[in-house]
């Protein structure tokens, strides 16, 4: 694995982990009143497009980190729709 790939994986890991506190807080409090539905819907759509792009160009850091990000951002979107 080259340095550029390691850098991409590390950057994606940090970006992805940043969603974990929000997922935990939303799950515990069942409150999403301060979260923008539009923002998370657009964000999740963008992340899905990054995954598709990563697959097309065969870039593992883009694919793996965006799958992880979507797996953390999607529950927030789900909770927003469920706990309006």
C-alpha cells in the first residue's frame, strides 16, 4: 500500500468517525429537532455518488471510507424521518 492510499484511508477514517458522536446522541435522545433533513438527505446522496465514483475509478480509499460514512450518516437520516 502506498503513502497516497494510506493518506486517503486515514482522511476518510477521521471524516467518518466524526459522525459517530451524532449517531450515538441521536439514538440515545431520540431527538433530531436540530438536524436538517434536507442537509442529511443531500449529504447521503452525495456520499452514495462518491461510492459509485470510487467504484468506477477503482479507488479503495474512496469506496471504503464513503461506505463507512454512509453507514453512519444513514441512521441519522433514518432517525430524522422517524423522530420528527
